[in-house]
C-alpha cells in the first residue's frame, strides 16, 4: 500500500512492536466521548469513523451506539490487534477496521456523521487531514480530536519520575537517533487553533473532562512503557542503558506505592471539536 505524500513513514513505524503492551495498559476511551459527540450530533450516528484508531480502544466504545463504525489505522501491528478483538466480539457486520491514512479515508463524500482522532491527531499532517475530514463529513457532522494528559494522576513522586523519563527519552532520541528516521510529533495545544484556522467548521470549542480507572503497579509502569518515545529510545541499544536502569527505579517506586493493590487513577482528557 502506497503512503500518501503527507503521511510520514516514521510516524507510522514509531508504533511497531509494542501493540500488545499498548492495548493491555492504555485506557479505553471513556463512554463520555460517545455521549458528548452524540449530543452534539443530535441523533444516533449512521457512520462513525475513528482515525488513527490503534488497537481499537477508541473504536469499540461505539459498539451498539452507531449503525456503522470504521476504524482507520496505518500501522499493521496495531490494526492486527484491533481486528482480533473484533473477531472475538463478533460484531463484524457493523464495525470494520481498515488499514489507511487520515487524508485518504475509505468513506464517500458526506457519508460520516462523526469523525474522531483519539491520541492520534498530533501524528497526522493537519491540513490534509482536516480537508479530508471536511470532505467525508455530512453537514452538521462532528470532527473531534481528544487526548488524555500524561502521566495519569495518582502520586506526585511517581508523576515526577514519569515526566523525567519522558524527557530523558526525548533527549536520547535527539542525541542518538537517525534524524531521517525520527517521528514528527506536533503540539497538541495547537489542535483547536488548527480547527479554527481550517475554515471547515462553523463552531469549534475545547471540552475538558475526567475519567477514573483501576490501576496496579504493573499497569502504571505499563502505561509509561506504552509511550512511543520510551519505546523509540529503548530501541537505541547501548545508548538506552541508563534509561533502562531508571525505568527499573520507576517500577520499584510503583511497587512500593501500590503495595500489590489496585487504586483508581485519574485520566484528564482534552477534546477539541468542530461542527461542519
């Protein structure tokens, strides 16, 4: 499959090889997403398109809440997990996963009621993605980009160390990775402005909401390890030895805090949406 000009192979490849870890530990998109977007649409959606859907954590929440759902994902490792989960659930008549790109959606013009990008829009070329969303959306349709803040809220020492490890990974990538093979991550704080500047939407706004999920030490460490920057840095070989030792320290801190138990952690979400 050819990759369109505005899609980066590096951004797609960043998520190779840790799809099971990602699916096991990342939060499923909360049901509030479905409620919010359905309310804005003012009817039950006929077609929802979830772009950059990964392992389906943001796609399968629409099960039973839309007549048809399409998850679109360019990374083969990720979409393989999504398709496996769908087969296990057996709702293949109404939900499908298509390997594809944000600026070439497998949707006829004006056919989509809702298009979502969960934890993914910052990896996409925004101008062509928004143009394609406007083409695919029906009049009155909703385009929504939403992300949760990292790290999840639970304990300031763990959160401080989590942030330190993300910064360390970024430095290692900058110092040791091949620039021609490095992914491009765009600034999430610019999402709303991009929607406004596109001229495709008559109404835009940002919505902030929260969601809690049970978490163990294993899961909290797994959430850290599911970050693409951590995984990219760990692939640097000997340059990542210091990072590996510090991750072990983080894991020990998590073990000490959770003490074998399960505690609710808080995920804070930011949604930017536009109405066509």
